[in-house]
């Protein structure tokens, strides 16, 4: 029986991030992290750096930093709360019509500029994304050699 060589598995930073978000167990105590709990210590929190899910008490007992290798982030966000500012649009902004010469109002231009800026900010890869991409690329190069 001949042994068939399989192609190398390519793991990306997005794969790791998705796995962290899909995991429903705390990496410290390995217990399930539930959304609706009566005890404040079991409140679900996310690492501010990598998005790993923890119990609040477990995160604090781990020295107040993330337990994921290479993260060491010291801040967390309560799961389910907004982490970024929400772009607020007033009804009056929507009811304004462009002028006869098809030029938009200054207010509309500001809103569009803010929206473009936020989209660009979301698309710009952060330090950790660049780091993991570089690291995985190095691992792939070493395996290919």
C-alpha cells in the first residue's frame, strides 16, 4: 500500500482569531462560558487584544493579562458590549436633499468622510495580524525547504 503525501496545511491569523471566537470554554478553567449568568465573577469577557473568551474572575486571577501565548494584553471588554464608537446619524442628516447643482451638504460630506475613514481603519491590518502573517509565512518557507 503506497503512502500518499498530503498538501501542507496553511493556518492563517484569521483562522486563529475565528477559533478563539468560536470556543465557548474558558482557557483558564476549561469551564463553559455562558452569556446569562447571575454571578458577576462568571461574566463573560473578551481579551482586548486577541478576542479570547474568559470568565471575568479567571482573567483577573491569571494576573490580569491574557493567557494566550504572545498576547499578554492586560485589558478586557465585557462580552456583548460595543467596543468602538458607534457612528450616529440624525434624522435631519437623512432628510437633507442635495442642492440643484448636485453638490451635497457639508454635513453629508463630513459623514461620508467619517464613514470612509472608519472603513479604512477596519481594513488596515494591525500589528498582531501582520506579525502572525509573517510568522506563518516563515513556517511555510521552512517546511517547503
